[in-house]
C-alpha cells in the first residue's frame, strides 16, 4: 500500500505530537534520560516532515540536522536559537543514551520541554505555509 506525501507528512507531525506526550508521561514519572530521548525524537519527526514537505531527503540523523541547518536555519526561516536547540538536543539524546554516568535531572528536562513545544509549533507553521 502506498501513501502520498501529504499523508506521510501528516503522519510524521502526528508522531511528533504523540512522542512529545510520551515524554511528558516520562517526565511525570521522573524518567529524565528517557524523556530527553523522546523529546529529541518528537523534534526529529517534525523536522523530517518539514524536509519531506520540501522534497529534501536524508537518510541519517546527521543528514537531517545538516539539511535542516542548510535549508532553514541558514536561510533565516528558522531562528538560529531554534537551530542550536535542535543540535544541542541531539547531543543530549546521544549522551543520555550512550554515555555512562549521564543522569539528567528534573531541572534539565523542564528547561527543554517548553522549547521543544515551541520548536514543533514553528515547524508545523512552516509546513502549513507550503
């Protein structure tokens, strides 16, 4: 079964929102590292939908970050602050998932969740303007 591009973009944004809800559940239960992971993926799914909207392809997380930076941050469609947020969030996710003795805390996670909400809303607005 094949789906058209609009369906896939909608799916990715829906997945982004659901994944953010997963993060909120993890936050309420004190699973800080897992919450950082889900927050990153929520933002990643949104960016992948945005890239798809504009027929920009990438097969890796690094490639998604590079294409996002090149086509949206460097062009001013996305603020440098949000671009840096996405990069830093990726680094936090990598560190929290793969490095030993990295334990995020409530303060760290509560600092990034509002920015993630803003990030996803900004991505949605860009998708809707096309």
